[in-house]
């Protein structure tokens, strides 16, 4: 086979949608697996939506997921943007006109709308009736749209990599406008011209584009180009089986980043939305690249399951490289007002190691880590129940004992054990008020780990504060 060359071609909407990210990932994996090329193409012909910010949001999402793209040698911009190619589309339109494969259409939008209404009233499928095809002397000076002369003969067969053979009756394909009367080229036309110029071998995209494929195939034929192979990915649905939308929760990839998801968890989750390899759920990136194949992309719709994504995220937090997680945790701490730039890296690392078993997101981890960093801890209601006059002797005994103990796990454990013996109370009865006093909570990692990470100075200060308040 010739080199695999694929592309992800988003129209900027202001964020990278989960569905778009899945399409990008499948293209990327397919390219990386076969040592081919993966291009990004920004379809920015809708000028009202294609702001620099909206385009930047796509780059941002792609970079976060780690989906790097190759540079298309022939493009002046990287990645390629359709707005930079208007001249090329216009030239191709001229060629089709000169060859008699396209024609000028003078029908006004009002006329078209009236005919459409008529057709609908007569219960017919509205399509352009082709009347301007018959004009013998079109006036090149008069504003006109340009329509492609579609063929209505026979069938158009798409041999789809995901859906199998999909057959379209050519009579359903009408004469598509390829350039509007204001001179702007249209989506289906630009896509074909670009895919040909970029020598795209496989077009892998959402199946919301399946109905465009027969039109595009006719354009390939008219322009004398060989078609790529097509693969249409089934839509991603919410739990209620309707198309994934904001009603089902976050749909922007960046929102997951902000909620404290790891990119590797997101990528792993996305790859399983339609692709499978036996019953394996967790994949490293190299494993995904090695095992990915379009042959194992299912044709039924995938259901987005936020609980599974959360489970994967917890798993990656638990097992990932602690240093990297510490790095990723910083912005979440900053979000809570902690000056994470000032944090000692070793201290941060110890916090991550203590909390990773019990945090499902980085945001959760930052919230649970707050008392390690801030001087102003807050006490939740459950913790307050342990900070009572009855427990004052325990806090006092611990305070006194800890003064002379090195703040390391084993000596701390030894100290607590001896207090528990001398006071004739279970270890948990001693630990819980101490935990409440130093963390403000009743749930935390083991008390000896907490004290060790907190350090003697802070721990004793917090005990003193509670002893003073209760005395
Ligand atoms: N720009 C189109 C979209 O964002 C994709 C076109 C294609 O992949 O052919 O839906």
C-alpha cells in the first residue's frame, strides 16, 4: 500500500469536542501505526465562527491530548487553513466550468426557497431542478452561483472501512453549489480539492458526513482523481441514546482538563469509544499505536460513560509517574489559592504519594491536599465533633510527647502506641482527634504519614491552636 496519509479537519467551534477528539485520535493512531502522515486542516471558511481564539482552542486541545500533527510540505501555513486556499478553489471551479462539468446558476435564494416550499407541499423531496443547466448563453458578468453537474445515473457505492458497503441512488444527488454568488467556495468542494492536494489516502470522519460522501465521490470523478478510502465513525451518544451534547455533561475536552483529568486517561477512554482489542480496557500509548486497526472499529454507536472515564482517571492517577502527577497538580492547587510555585518539589511529591490512592481527579487531590499547604485550614462539621473538651487530655498528651519525637513514620507510630497504652485507649481514639486538629477533616491518609508530611512545626502549631481554643 502507498503511504497512509490522513487528516483531522475540524471547523472551529470554540473548543475541541469529545467527538472531534475521538476522530482526531483514530486518525492519529491509524497514521502512527502505519508510519504514515497525520495532518491537521482547519476548515475556517465560516468566517463568523473561525476566530483566532476558536482555532487556538483546537490546537490547545490537540496538544493537551498529545496528538501531534505533521507539516504538510506544500502549505504556507502550518497547519493548513482553508482560508489560505481560496484562489486554488476558484481555479478549480474555473476548470470545471471550462470543461462543461459545472454551470452558472442565476436562481435567486427567494426563487429557490419558493420552489423548495412547493416541492415539500407536493410531498416531493426538494432538489434543484437543474433549469440553469439549459441556459445556452450564460452571462459571466451577472452574479451567479456555480453548480456542479451531478450525474443521476446508476448508483454510488461507498466501500466504507467501518460501515461496509453503503449504496446511494445517484438520483438523490442534486446539482451541488460549489461556489456561492459571493465567490466563496462551499464545504463539499473544498474538502475534495484539499483531500486530493494533500494526497489523503483515507478519510476517517464522523458518520454525520456519510451523506456528503456520494457528492464528494462524484466530484472526485469529475476532477479525474482517484478516491481515498472512507471510514465513517458512528456518533457518540449519551446514556439516553441521544447524540452527546451539553445535557450529558462536559463535551469540551478542555473542560475535562480543568476538572482534573489526565490526558492519558482521556485518550484511553476515547480510544475505547468504538475501538476494541479483545477485552482489554487499559492501554499505554505505544500499545494503542501498536494494536490500533480500523478493522476493529465497531459500526454501532458508542455510549459516553462519565463513570468509566472517572474510573480510568483514578487508575492513571494511582499508577502514573508521581513526579508528572505532581507537576500536573500544581495548577489545581493554584486554583485553590496555594502558591504552588513556592512548593518544595519533594514535599509535593510526598503529598501526591499519600493521596493518589484516594483521588479520582487532580482537582479532588488538590482539595484534599489543601491542609498540607495552607495556614488557614477549615474544619468540617464531622471534625468539629472530635475537637471537644473531653478529648483535650488526648490532644495535650500527644502535643507533649511529639515535642521530642522525630517526625518520621516509625517513631511517630511508636509515640502514639505508647500514649495509647498509658491512657488505656485504642489507637484510633487517639488518632482521630489529632487528625481533626491538624487536617480539619475526619478522613485523610494514615495519621503518621500526614504528620510526617506536615512537619513538626505546623503539626504542633495546629495542636496548640486547638488546645488553646478548648482550654
Ligand atoms: N469540517 C468538518 C467538520 O468539522 C469535517 C469534514 C471532513 O472531515 O471531511 O465536521
